[in-house]
């Protein structure tokens, strides 16, 4: 037993299983309008969403100015996506460096082994420290989950 709520466990499972997500950042162009982009993802050892992004990408430029972001993760389905579990994690993104980056790189490459070449192109690993998540387990099953329940210390 994890000591977390059932919904927190469900969100953590989505984070650990996800291979892609929709990253939303505060747009610089046009200013103030949310900017969403599809990104490959994995998870850190603490259970945070992890993305590998180019420093030239618009979402990276947005994060450098305002690190607040969200990422939508959903369980793939061939049926009605509104009946499938999903979560939007809201928080603050941070660029990983040093030992944290090395550990995250290994985890990322375990999920996306083809991504090794992107490190040679100066792509960077960013982790999202969730403040809260909106979990939807299917139609009529939605709740907020505290970020403190989602990540390990």
C-alpha cells in the first residue's frame, strides 16, 4: 500500500505509463495566450513528468520566462477518450542539471531509446514539479489531487 489516495495512485500510474503528453506553457507570442504542444515524456525517479525539449522550441522559450506549466497525460484508447483516465498536472517546470539530469536521462532513454541523438543536439530535460493535478477517471469521476501526494520526497 502506497499511503496515497486511490486517485493519487491513478495519477502517478498515468505519469509512469505516459510516453506522450500535451505540454501547455504561458505564451510569449502572442503574449499571454496559452501555448500547447505535443511532447514525448517519461517520469523522474520522484514521479514527476519529464520532457526532453529543444532550447530553440517555443515552449522552452516560454518556460525560461515563466516556468509555470501544465501537462495533460491520458491513457491511450481505441474507444471514447472521454471515458479513458487522464490527468492534467499543474506546476513549475525546472531544467535538470548535474546528477539529476544524468539520472533523468537514463530514465528517459529507457522509455525513448531512439531519443539519444537529441542529446547531441543540445535538447534539455525538464521536470514538472506538480502543485496539483486534475484527475478524470472517466465520465463523472473527477477530482483535484494535491501535488504533495504525487511525488516522492
